[in-house]
């Protein structure tokens, strides 16, 4: 069924670029901690470098996971 395959590929495209995962993968092998909930995530070299830059520049929350980010957005929406 070619249609079904195309739909799956399209769905895969919804994830744009590298994203932190909560398990170690071949590319996501650097462990980081969410500044919001303290949950551990794994990122690739690129994201790790970004994070180190953020830490060097004294960014208070270098990494916030998508769950905390959503919670934060919800909070802002209520203000
Ligand atoms: Zn979090």
C-alpha cells in the first residue's frame, strides 16, 4: 500500500531536527538534566555544544524539556 507508506513518512517529518530523548540513542549520547523537573535527557553533540554555550553565557535555564516548556507556556497564557 504506497499510500500508507507515504503517510508514515509524512508523519515522521513532523519531527524537525534533533530532539532530546529520554533514552540514550546512537546520536543522543550526552546526558543533560532539565532545569525545570530535573528529569534526565539525552542529546546529540550539536545540542550539547549549544548547551555548553548557554552555560558559559550564564543562562539560568540552559535546558528545559518540552513538558516543562509547555507548562510554562500554559502559565504565561493565564497571565
Ligand atoms: Zn522538565
